[in-house]
C-alpha cells in the first residue's frame, strides 16, 4: 500500500496491569513481560516433554513365543527400519528374527531386495492371526548395469493376502519345523506393540 503523504507515528501500547494477587503490583509493569516469558517457556517445555513421551524409540527386541519356542525379535516400527529390514545380513540366529509393526492393517507385499539369506515370513492381522506364510529365497544381486527400477521390477513379491498389521521374519526352515499355518494365532502384546508404530 502506498503512503499518501501521511506521516506514520509509532503506536503506543497500553500498560498492562494485573489484579491477580502476587502477579504484578503497581510500579512493577516491567516485570510482566519477563513473567509472561517464563510462564510461556515452562508451558512449552512441559508440552514438548509430554508430547515426546509418545515418541520414545521402539525397544531393541521383543520376546515372542511361537509354537512353544521363544524368539527375541528385533523391532522394525518406523519407515526406515521397516524398509531396511534384514537387508545385508549374512546370518540370523536360530532364535532371532525381526518383528515388523505397522500403523494400520493393509494388504502388504514384501520383497527380497539386497537380502543375502533365505528368510521365512509370517504375516499377522491386527489380532495376531496368521494371514499368510512364505519361504522367501535370495534373489540374484543387482547388476552394475541394472537400474534400481529394473532391479526392483524383477524381484518376486510375497503378499499378506489379507490386511496385515504385523510381519515376522525368521531363519529359513523355521516355518516347516514349527508347522505354522494360516489362521494360527501368535500371542503378542498387541496394544503395546501397535502403539510403537510410527
């Protein structure tokens, strides 16, 4: 907007006084901004600390009993850890593996990109019921002349068939040894685990 020859004078703000006991006394008006700043800072710190309580990182491992055997599974509860999964691993403990936790239940597809070992896969619905199992095999490595898109395009996919909120990857041969079938139920602390998903 153009200034049509009028002079601008600074606006004078009114003095704020409070009748709240102990807050401000006549003659102490300069303390009000300092007190306001302190209270605002305390409120902000409390709000942020309270909000961050829900952003704690997922625990390093979850002990899960599957068909009478105990496994300590690494947790993959955010986009980065779910995407990486067990890529690049050269071995897996017989009682180890990975538990993938998603925010919602959806039909899902896993692939074996950059994986160096065969992996058994179990998809679970939000109640911990098995929706699908797969025996995933190592794929030929990406060639130096192969684009990322071409590499991913040639990889086989392993689907959950029905909406899944969890997936468990275990050492090759575990599915056959334990006899895990579709509709079996794996006991998980469902509410706590779902709350970890990011």
